């Protein structure tokens, strides 16, 4: 595939920006799998841009800045989503743990699990 000069590079940068914006919309709507599928297209565009940029001095700086901004924004969104999923996973584990136990407190303030009675010592005469 012939990559061309500044015009081709600017078109690829524009495609990258549109792809990043589409990915952002998918992330905001919770369609994480669809957003991940767009990563292949982004990877291809990045390789095309890298090959073309090395020999193309006339690049639209505003396009490059726009792509850089959009990529940074999506990276932050993905990281926030990852942290949110991890927090939800932790919370669900805590809820499941509470569901499997029934706790109460003694007069002395000690916690007792009613699902597992305290061991008793059997006295033999």
C-alpha cells in the first residue's frame, strides 16, 4: 500500500480522531467490547501514521494535537472504567460474604457469627 505524503498523513490522522471519538462514545455508553474491537483499527492507523510521518514534514499540527488529546482522554476513561469494574468486583464479593454469614454482638460487644456457633467444651462426668 502506498502511503503518500502530507495529505495522506492528514487523512489518516483525521481517521484516527474519528475512530477515537467513536471509541469514546462506545465507552460512555458502556459498550466496552465494541470499543475494544476498534483497537485493531487504531493499531493499524498508528502503524500507517508512523511509517508516513517519518518522511512527511508537512503535518497539520492541530490534527496531531487533536489525536493526542483524544487518545489521552480515552486512556483516562479506560483506566477509570478498569478501576470502576475492580471496585464493583470488590463490593460484590463483600455482599456475597455478608449473605453467607449472620452476625450479631454479645453483651460484651464481641462479634458472633450465628451461622457458625461457637465451639463448646463438652464436660464428661
